[in-house]
């Protein structure tokens, strides 16, 4: 029998609204799962169970009284430990903030609460979100639920693991160079990277750089979309924040894939990609490619994408963490220090060139969608590695120029300001989750999500591509 915590968020919300289950029952199911499984993976690093129980009791009374219910009413939600939560410890994965308790929710969290979501706890992240391995000096590493000694990706790794193991039906994430998409791919869950401004990010250190976004994670496309609807909201403190198109508030439908043209690319023309992942991706395309109106083998133009990403990320890190590195270098993780040091080495001319390169990439990306509707590629370049490494240093004997280089498959679309969904797509040759990205132009979020929903249905029909589920007996035994 499936535990309540294993059901989808959409189904659970329906059951709560019909009074078939109580928010209290659901919360206790999630708490039981966390207490049973989290010792093996270390995903939920701060637990807010007492407060959540009070909120669940209130949520139950609201249902019984016949009051109006929010989108997420009674649903436990995990919040990434980079997002400020009123009264709940928020460490940012840093020893400098190990005892920090905010006195106010940031906007996206406040929106979740306003729609009835119950914050069950904070999910682990690398320090300040730096790196695609969820490991920090406060809580240690978060293990992959399919092999706890391996990485779950990052920086939204705790959220991905908590979802994959049924600890909660929904969890928040954020994404700069793949921080939401990589862990979704590595853990077999769904992640949506929305266009800049869809979810207001009023705390972004450099307000005029649009690359870092907040977004939802779930076990299905419908679930992630439900959380996205709750997260959305306008905040003038984010200069990119804007009222989303009304179609993002409408019930989600599946796209008619027979009317969709897809570009298929194993490496976006510029990203490192292991031979095994090239082969697996080609095999999986053979399963789903025929459902589209047409598939085109090709590559977007990401010329200079690596340089523009590295330089502009350096600007962001120097602005956000330069003073911290100057004062507390010995207390910070190597990824944070590395980003700041490399950022400080760039000249004004380097930064100016990077902005020109990024602008060209973004405009070429827009032009691409005169010919196709979506681009589909792998969500990662290689299988999850041991989390005692900070990053991937080489792929198939090719050394990576920086600790971020192996993430080009996700950070190149960031430079194009792409909207994106990552879908689980079976297991790789190491029996670890394999994911794919569906990408399109900024502002086409509804299209990308509808294509992902339709493709999710196709993938569920085939054993090789259906969503993998970890063996909980190995985590709870």
C-alpha cells in the first residue's frame, strides 16, 4: 500500500479538499518518512515539525469549516536553505550563518504560505549555492537516494532528494547554471526553471543580472506546475519581476506533440558530454522522438558561451561574496573562494565582452524558435560522481577547465535566458537516474511545461524511460 507521502501533490490537494484525508495525517506521514530515511541521505537539515503540526491543525479546521482553500492547502513543502523563512533557521549552507533565523519570509516563501503550504523544513544546499554537489561545511553532504555515497547534484540537491524519497510532495529550488535542473536529473524528479521574473527574486545580489531564478520541483510535471503557480508574484524589488501571462494561472494541459517541432541535440554543440551519455540520449530519443511532428538534428549557436558564463558569474560572486572572502576566507568552501578569486582577475574589458557575447547568444536563441518549438538535450553530462569530490575534474579523459565546465549543458541555456523543464528519463548505464531538458525561448514557459507534460506521459509507457524510484528499504533498513 502506498503511504500518503508517496502520492502526488495534485492528488493530495484534491483529497484534502474533499475531506478524504486530513492535513495532519499527511504531515505525520511525511515526518515519519523523514525520520526513517533522512539519516541515510541528509536532505532535510532543519526540521520545523512543531510549527508544521500547529499549521496542519489549523489547516484541518479551515477545511472542516468550509472556508476557501489555497492552491497548496495542507501540503507540506520543503524550502531550499538559501531562501529566508520567518522563524526557521536559514544557514545558506555557510558556517557564517549557521545560527541565522530570519524574522521575515522572502516573497516566494510568503506566497507559498499564503496558498496554504506548510513549511516542513529546510533542504540542504552547497554554501551560497556554489556548485553542483550538495555539500557544505555546516551539514556535510547530501547523498543520492539511488546510491548515498554519490552526489545528488546541486545546488537544490536537498530538495530533489527529499522529493525522490517521498519526504514531502513539493520543494523549492533555485537555478543559475543548473542548480535546479542538475539535481532533478540526478535524482529522477521534475524541475522547472522559469523565465526571469516569473517568480520574483527580490534578494538577488546583483539586481540587473537576470540569470538566477527561483523555481519549483516535484515528482511530476503537474506537481511542479502547481508549486510554480503558488510561487509566482510581482515584487518591485526585482527589476525583472512581472505579472505572468494569465495562461500560467490556467489548468495545465498536455501539448499535442504531433504539432511540435523539436531540435534534438546531445551537447548543444558546445558542452562536454560523456560517450555513455551521448549513447543513452540517442537511445531514449529513439523511444520518444517519433511522437513529434518533426525532429531536427542540430545545434543552437552558443559561441563564447563558456566565457560569458564564467565572467558574468564572476561579477555576481564578487558582488555577493567578495567581502566575505576577504574577511573569512578560511571559513568558506573552496567553491565560493574559487568563484570570487577568478572573478577578481577579470578586467572591465573582460566584463564588457562577456555582456556582448551573452546578448548575442540570447538573440540567436530567440531566432532559433522561428524554425522549431523546443530544444531537447540531456540534463547532465555524466553520471553522478562520489560526493566526497567537490566537482567533476574530467570526462572521458578530457580535463575540465574550471570546476563548473562539466555543467555547460545547463549553464549555456542560462546565458540564453531559456525557459526549461527537466524530466526523468529512466536510468543510465550505472543504474543512476538519467534526465532530459526541454528548452525554449524566455516567455514560452507554458509551452515548455505543456510539452513536458505530454512527453512525461510518453516516457511513462516504456520501462527504459519511466521515472525511476529509489529502493527505500536500502535507506530505511
